[in-house]
């Protein structure tokens, strides 16, 4: 699963997202964290999980997350 996540420029932002993935037993294969203006942009590649859609919903519901997009979905 490939994700693009935008969120608050808080030191906790990336840690909270990565912690959620760890709690869901998701393996992160690549992570890139960039500070763009007053927001963080987090790009993640993870191993596929049976609960990908649920994980995206949970990330989107986090208070520090402004936007989450799954990039590997074929329409």
C-alpha cells in the first residue's frame, strides 16, 4: 500500500502515524518525511495488509492528520 499523508507540523505527527501502523502489525518498507511550509508530508510504502482500507480510515481520523490519500488504488 502506498500512502501520501499531510498533517500538522508537530513533532508527534509522524510518530503517531507510524505507531498506528505498528499497532496494526503493518510493515513499513519506506518512509519519507518532509516539512513543507507549515505542514508535514509523509510518504509511506507498506506491505499489503488485509485491513488496508480500515487503516486508511484510522489514519484519516487522527487529529494531527489533515489529508490522507491511498496512491496505489486502481480505478
